DNA sequence: TTTACATTGATTTTT
DNA sequence: TCAATGTAAA
C-alpha cells in the first residue's frame, strides 16, 4: 500500500473525484467515451487499496457477461493479481449463485435448471395448446412479455390486479399455470432468477444480514438499464446502508421497451441519502464535430440529468450526409466509400455500418458481396442458441432431471424414432390429468399398458435410451459425457445425414460443444458456482450455457467491415461509422413516433449511434426504399434537422451528376427526380428497376440524369460492374 | 413423416 | 420482400 495514489495517475479531475471519493453513495453520470469502465475499475482498486476493503467485500454488478469479463480482466491487470474472491458478475449470474448456494431456503429443487427465453416461449406455446386457449387472442409472445413484465415488476400472479378485466384475468391465469409448470419441472427463467433471489433475501433475514454484512461496497454498471426488480434487489441487498457506486448515462438509455427504467437514476439520487453526483463529460473518443452534433441532438430531449460532452481534441472532419435515390443507391454509396477508405489505408474492421432494424442489412450485404468487401454481421444466432446445440443440451438436462418436460418434448422424437404428435399428445393429456411430469406419465403409460404397439415400443426405446445414457456416463468427465450423449443419442448421425453443408456445420458444432465442455472444466468458465466432476460439472455447464449463450463476435482473423443494429453497437467504438436509413418512419421508427417518451428513446439511440464514431461519421438516407416489398417514399429523419449545420456536409456524387438540390439546407431536400422517362418510344424506367441489356445481361438501375435522348442511367450489371448508358443508344428492356 | 403451398405479418435484445 | 408459420397432400 506504499503508493495508493498511483491508482489516480492518468485520470482527469472528474474521474479522480469519482475514484477516490470517500465511501458513501455515489452516482457517476458517465457520458459516452468518458472512461466509464476505467473509473469503475479504478474505484474498486481504490476501495481495496486505500480504504482497505477485502476483495471478498466487494460486489460489482453488470448487465452483460462481456462487461463483467472486461471489468475483472482490467482489475486484475491494474492490481497485478488474480481476484477470485471479488464478486464481479451480471445480475443474473449473481442471483443464480445465490440460488444455487441457498437452494433450500429458496425452496428450489437442488438441480433446478435455467431456461432461456426461447425455452420459455416454447413452454408458453405448449401451455396455450394444453389449455385450448386461442393463440390469436393470446399470442405466445405477448403472453411471454406479460409474464416477464410481471416478474420484472416483482409481481407474482396473485399480486397482479386484473381490474376485473377478463382478458387480463386470462393472462394472469396463464402466468399462474406457467409458474406451476416451471415449479413442477424445476425450471427457472431469467426473470425468476432475480425475483426468486430477491424473495430469498427478503424472507430469510439471517441470510440477508449475512450478505449485507459481507458486502462493504456495491458497484453497479449501466445503471440506466436497471428495471424495477433489479432496483429493488439492489436496495434490499444494500439495506440502504452499504455504500453504493452506480454508474450510468441517462442519455444512453435505449432499453426502456424491455423494462429498463431510466428514472431509477433519479430515484437513486433521491432515495439513497447523501448521494454524491459526479459527471464525466470529457470524451476521449470522438472529434469535437461529432460531439457537438451529439450534444445538439440530445438537447432536444426533456428531463435529462444534464451533461455535455467535450474533448480536448480537434474538430476533425465534418459529418457527411448522403441522400440516395433509393436503398440500392445508398448501399452503393456506403460500399464505394468503404472501398476508398480501405484504399487510403483503413482496415475494414475499423469501419462499421449501423442501422435501426435488421431488415436493412440485406441490401447492404448484397452490395458488399457484389463488390467483394468482406463483412461480418454482429448479432446473429449465438452458439448455445443453435438448434443442434439446444437438442444436445436437452438430452443433458434430462440426465440431471427427468421431469424437465420442455427438454423431454424437445428431443423425444429427435432424431425421429417414431413418436409422432399423436403419441406426445396422449402423454401430455395423461400428464395433465394426473398432474405429473411427462416422464412420469410415460412410465405410467408403459406400466398400465395404455401405451402399446408401435408407439409403446418407440416410447420404451426412448426411456431406455435416457436411462442407458445416464448409466453409461456415470463417472465420466464432462466432455466425455457430452461426447457419449451426442453419439449414442443418434444426434450426430441425425445431422450427418442432413443434406447440404448445414448438416456438416451442425456436426461440427456438436463437436465444438465437447471442446467447450473441456474448456469449462479446465476453469475457463466465467462464473462457475460449482466446479467438480460428472453431474456436478454438468450442472454448472448447463447453467453457463443458459446464462452466457456465447459471444456475438466471431473469429476476427479476417479483416471485416462490421454490420450491426444501433442497439448492439452500444458500448463499442469505430474510427469510421456509417449510419444508414436515417429516415422518418425508419429512424425514428414508425412504431415509436407517436409517443413522446418513445421518440426520446429513439433520439437517445441516435445519440448512441453518433457517439460510436471516433473520427469520421456518415449519415445516409434514401428517398425511395423497398419496405415490406413496397416502394415507399421516405423523408429524411427529423434527427438530421436537429444536427448543427456547421458540422454537416452534403456529399455530392463525384461530379458526374447535376440534379436539383433543394434549398440551402442540405440533407433535408425533399423528393428529387426519381424516375427517368425517356420520352418518345424510349422505355420508361425507374430507379431500382431491373433491366436487360443485349451485351451486359441483367442489371439494376442505380442512378439517372438528364432528359430525353441524352438521358443516361447508371446500371449495375451482375459480373460487369456499374456502367453509365445513354438511353438513346443502349437497348435496355425493362424486366 | 416429409414436402409443397398458402397465409401472415414485419423494431430494437442481455440474461 | 421474405421468412416463419400452418395446413394439405403425398
């Protein structure tokens, strides 16, 4: 402890204040790129070294595994030691840990399983079928979000007031049934992890006292994303006595639609006495042009905590705004610009294309492919969410818990073994009548011979298979168990015989699962509540798979342009950023335009997008866009108008094209000429239209200029690239 | 049990 | 437009 002040080196004043503040409640309003994680990590180091807290006494909570991992890694690097005792984890992983440790007090079966939202949805669909409830009136997704919503508000079925409304009443009833099904199967969903652990602490005073005693300081990351339940959980755990450091940014709250409550920031200031508030406003990421634009945009929101980003760096290049004729033209501009950037020496991974909704990626991808630019989409399906992996996991779960109906149903006929819907229906019926699990019903059916014949044999074979797998794997190491299950269950063979490359990839994924298991036992796991052998390790592995479904990032050996939604870009930064589709109805999205609150969230999303850019930012929009198969006229987003003129620059097409540009204000010019009528007997063409040329073959019209005989169009031909053709000469046939 | 065809509906997504 | 469903037919 010779020199604790070293922890404060290279920090700015505000950061230093936050890091070294005396223990007490503190709210750190950390702007984008202001060194938030740095402060959090240094704060923990400070608490340990200057305040003398034991690593054991610190609890740090994040939202994502990635953030937790980063915090731990950086902390270890800073302190130069391994910190196995510090509790750094996501809300869910910490709740899970509590429940595993105190399963009896939590009134859970020892081997309870965690289900992800996919499992949850399946379970709900099943429930609706079983209860003959019209899934038109009660769409499974809606039921799911109702149930999750209740849990996030900390409400059990009996606490939900339907106000005598029949529809709500039905929802509540479904919630109740759902809960019962979970209890019977020993299943715990994400919301349940939190709610159950809150109840555990609340109802077991000795335990609560123990943890309140133990934790001397609680730190929370991304506080603006906490929901009601998480807030209550923190409040309970701290007992309003344990000092807390919470870090967040109200301007970056973009998950309100998922239950996050920005108000929690204000609430914290009010409810937790003597809260010191520190603002981190110096930005180390972007140019001042970008920051000015972001500040200007976000100032259109009301009831902010107040914060303005600044930088000691230079103004940098202006923000480029490009108005494309249509989505193809927009994509072409983006890809052309990327190619220029790469020629100038940028690597592709330094460049990101952000968009509001996933559907926008298609046109971009096609253009990237056509021009041979490698790209990667961030946020696709993750490892543990893949079908073949979920199937394998379902077998594994059955080994631990035969009463897991969801898993049983998932694999009872995968690979196909002659147990059709009819038989499963029968089993379900029986299970429901006698109030037992499917596994039990299956045995009862075999016992009293109501399951006979072909179906009976098949079911018997399945039951035997599960028992055999269980016996055969007793005493094996985790990865051996999984390998064995993959083979003997027939899953590997099942996928091997699948046609196409798909099957091959799936077999490889199953192999990858074995590798992941091996890594897990060797201690690479982020948060193993229990390490051990065989069944114990399996339990840990399954929990890990549910809580940490794998990374979005793929192998980055190839240098790729990054494509992602604005939501998934949060927390990341790139030297060059394109935001595509900056149009009314798309961004802000039409579903969010009416309500002021939701519109403000869209604006915050835009703010998040702008602040991802380090050096150069492009905003693009199209005047005509294919949406749901229809060509739609689009107007530039209001957000463009909210940016300061002095930092904007309209991009003009490489001098080739002169076309009317409306008014002095760039980027908000409305409809331009979007179709070319050749006049006379020339064909009538429009942008984006497919045409045929006798020499070049088929292509798409990207661009146009001029009139009459001299009119020219730019056509993108497959394999031939883009060409300008004079309508009077070229024999173009519309397709 | 698989395959073909119609119907539908369509933000954002960690855990 | 297109992907994900559900139904009908083989």
